C-alpha cells in the first residue's frame, strides 16, 4: 500500500488523487508512503495550477486547427467503441482516422527522431554535432507538418513532468534542426481512465510554456455497470 493508512487513501480518492500522482519528493511517510499532509499539499498545488490557468494572459492560440484537433480527440474519447477504455495505440489509430477523414491535413505517425548530441572541442571551443548511434532516439506519435505540430499521446491515470519531457525533447529537435524554429508546437493528449486531458506546449519569446486547453470526464464505470453484493 502506498498510503500510510486506508483513511489517507480514501481522503486522496475523494479529492480525485491517486498514488501514481505523487512523485518521490512529494512522499514524506516511512518507506516512501504518502501521508495525509502529503495529500493536503498536493490539493493546494493542484488548486494553485487551476487558479493560475484561470488568470493566464499569455498567447493561447485561437487558431481553428488546435480547436479542431481538440474536438476530434474528445470525439474519439467519448466514442461508444471505447466506453470501457482502450490502449494508447488504439486511441492513436482512431484519432488518426478522424483527422484524415475530417480534415485535409497530412498526418504521419511513429516518425523516428534522432537525438543530436553536441560535443565542444576543448581547444577551439567549436561545437560538433553528432547523432546518437544505434537508433537511440524516439518516435513522434503523430506529426502534422503543415501545422508544425507534434502530438504525444498517453493512456495514463495522470500525466507527470516526465511525459511532458518526452514531448519537449522532440520539440527541441524540430526547433533546432529544422525550419520550424520557434513555430514548433506540441499537444500532449492523455486518454486517461477517468479524464481526457489536452495540453498545448509552445514557445513564447524563447521560453517554453504549457497550457491545459481541455479536460473532460469519461462516463463513470458505476453508471455503465450495475454492481451487487450477494
């Protein structure tokens, strides 16, 4: 059990928090367990993020392309086929079908990304760029070149910073080594068990920023299946 006791676990679930949402640094109990105070701290952190997003005055794009993709992702998430959930790849395939059917954009999937590593020569201070060998890179889930957009799809209970970091690595490769530059954008779409989350990641005057663009809940399991005790 990752919580210190059942009451703490119940308190966390009542506030829509699960053990997976707590990083190691956010656990103060013995044996890396989660205390009630850890849960209270997490609730404050979540509220702080929500309030910051309400007050956000940055450059949230109003372009129809982002809105269209968000709408199609929600359509996939709420589709009758997936009312009992699906895998990441199943959601990805369905989203690609929706985009290809409803828009004129050319989608590409599972694009191999080679990671470039820069070596600085000690004497000349010149930089040499080499790609990591043995295919040690990554794969972009869905790419729409016309929009300078990379989509990273997940199927997790909760997205953490490391999921964003995966998308950011791909974006940095495109920003530095293609003509996309700071027009590079990313969407992190998490088809969660309970909630669909969609985050936009973009560059603003050289600084990366992320904005939660959309969130919608799935029909609860208890409303789909009646449960009884004998």
